[in-house]
């Protein structure tokens, strides 16, 4: 019987069978078993695992960095049996495979428990890096290296560091790990600790880490806060780089801490005196001052009247005469302008300003220079269906209503006589500065238009009066006539020249001819309108009333004959 100090081959095989559950030599393949180093020669370690033949394993598989393989004859090692016997009769063993199998067992347990694992980044592959997890090789995606993109991974190579396993598949031999998850978890712990030490209203120093269009991120010692561009200064800041630069140390106040999102809002202007305090008393309504245009929008322009105080000039308050024009065509950025305070709302921090109020009202200036009755010259700027708009001094417009364009023709016909760009003369009829309207008349300058004396004469006439007039001018639309030698002038429309159509011909009259007419009304300038037809109808009615009862059964012609006979007698 062999001693226990020097077991025989049969004893060792029995121990292995006991370890492998009696599987025999065929049960060795694909398993990790224990073996004994029997020799170290030619760069290989000879290991006996109790099979018919020993196996040879490259010493490199046992290396541990600078320590080398560290093996001695008689050492017990775990190896993986790839094949019981190869073509040379040797067992094919692997120390690396044994280490990987052991590593997989350990990693599966740690993955199930959600633990971090330690590894080393040792190579680059497409889309990321390879990590050695104590024998098992894992894939580290490039996006999982750090919280922010890393340009140089060199300092991280071959350095022991923690990783988080994201997923693993032993059958396919795939493991995906993340370094970023570990950093985020650590950072979250640090953030919670730091946030617990901060309070709203606290003043603290920080370093500007990054600048964006909307603000800057400030490092408060391990946690970042956002300094929004609107909280940098009370005055307008177009871009944060106008106030701060990356790397600057700034003193800020903690404005708000959001416990749910762990976001910190910072402010710099809160450490300054508020220029809006007492602004209503400082800038009363009606006050005129100078300011600088800081921004132009579609609805108006912002004007800075002092550092941190801006007011809005609405587009409707920019010009007396330029309507529906973009503010950028009236003012430009950085331009110095005079404005007037229209309204102050301290609570909403708003000031309404007027640009046109700082300038003279052109309608008031026009009224002072051109009183009612004066003659003006201007260019026809536009012709509408109801009149002509005339460009006048002071960049204002006046309107000639179609009824005030010419005597003796309809308004539509009068409008057709004039074109855009034509220069005309007109009389100022009325100026309404509140409604910004100027009423003009062109026909008042025509021959025979009522003068002050003529207007007085027209005032003595009443509707339905029958008067004798003298034909001054024969027109296509009717007759221009005058009462007496120096009385009021008026007009007889073509349709009022007689009851019958053949009587409604202006060419049957001549200048100088006298005609009996009836006053049927007055136009806006108090000029009378006459009618022959109305006079005829009135006379016929009177005749019927006077002679109708005594001339029973007589025809209308007989009645009119009697009336004319009585009138002649």
C-alpha cells in the first residue's frame, strides 16, 4: 500500500474521479481541474492532472506583470482541459481558459447582485475599447468611457479601475461594461452631499466651466450651477461672453435649488442694487429724455434710458406719418434718440416710451402754417373710390373728397380726371389734429365758386325758393348759373333741366340766357343747387290745386292753360 506522502498514479486518479463525480477521462474535457506542476522547462510548465499523459502550458499564461510566472515545481494550479490527448499524446491544458472560466463565474454572481467589478482597459476596437476583467474580456463602448467625451484615453489604459456590467451573455462570450455609470453614480452621491450644504440666497464663489448662448455653467466645487444670461446683469446682455469668460472666478448668489432635478440656478445681478427701485418717481409720465436703441423687433424698439432700464417704443408710437412700417426703417441699433415717457409699470418692470411725442405734431404745425381757407399745392399720392390723397408740407396727407373736386359733374367723373403723381392746387377746408385729418377742396378754386360775399348771398336763399338765374357756362353735365349779377352761383344738373328727356339737353341753353329755377338744396360749401324740373312740378301742383275745382272735367292741359293765362294777365 502506498504512503499518503507519495500517492501513486492510481490514488491521484481516484481523487480526480471523486472530484469529477466519477466521470472518467472523458469527463475531463471542457472542465477546470486542479493539477500539479511537475517540471518547468523550455518556457513551459509541465502539469499533471491525473491523465495518461501530462500537459504543457506556456509560462506566459502564468505571468502576473513584473512578477513573472512565480511557479515552482510541486505548485497546485487550476487549469482548463481542452482535450485529454492530442496527436502527440499530450493533454491540452490552458491556464488562461481556467482563469476566464473562474472569472465568468465570479462576474455572473457580481452582475446578479449589481456590484461593481474591477478591470483594466488594454486595447482599442471599433466603437470602443477592450477591458480585462481578471481573465474575462469585456467591451467598453466609447460613449461609456466618461460622462463627457474624452479625447485622449491614454491615461486610462492599463490602470485598475471600477466598471459596471451592463449586460453579459456567457454562451456567446459577450460582456458590455460602463465606466460612465460608475462616475455618474459617484457624482450623484457627491451632488447630494454638496446640495445638502447649499441654501437659497447663499453667496458663493465659482469657476466658469462652459459658456452657451443662454448662459454659463459655474463649478461650485464639484457641482455645476446655471447662470442664465438674464441673471448676469440688469442691463441687456446679448451674449454671456460680453460679461464673463471660461476660467473666470465669479461671485454668485444661489437663486433657486430644485431638489427633484438637483438643478441650481445662479445670479450675479442679484448682488447689485436694483435700478428699478423708485423708477416711477424718477421717470414721470410726460418726461422727455435721450436713450440708446438696444434692440429692434417687429412690434417696436427697446431704448435704454439708463444702465439696466429699458423701455419699449411700440411701432404705433414711432412716427406720426409712417404707418405700417418696420421699426428698423425708422431707427437703428445703437442710435441715440429722444423719447417721452408714456407709462410706467414698476411691478411688471415695464416702461412705455414714445418716439413721435418727442417731435412736433405735423398736423398741428400744418394748421398753424396753413389756416382754413388758404391755398396749398401738392402731389396726388393716391386715388381711391371716394377721393384723392394729396401729399403736403410736413410729410402729411390731405384728402379731397370726390364731391369737392369739380362743379357740374359727378364725383366718379371728377375722380377720372386726375392721376397719381399729378400736381394740384386746393383750398384747406378743415384740419382735425386729433384725428390727423386734413380736408381739401379743388372746385372752390374754380371760376364762379362761392366767395365770402357769394356765400352770404347763398345764405339768403332757402330751399324751394324760385329765383331767376343767368347761365354762366354750359357743360355736358349741366349748367353753371348765377343769381342776379353778383349773387350766389350754383349748378343745374342735366337731369334737372326739364321733365321730359328731350328737355334735358344742356346745348338748348346759351350763356347769358335767363331761366327761372327752384332751389332744391345746398352742397357742403353752401353752394346752392337749382332745378328747372322741380320748378315745373311745383307749378303744375299749384295749378291743379287752384283751378281743379272750378274746371271740373277739364283736362290737365286746359288747367295749365288757364293757369298760364291768369299769370300773363
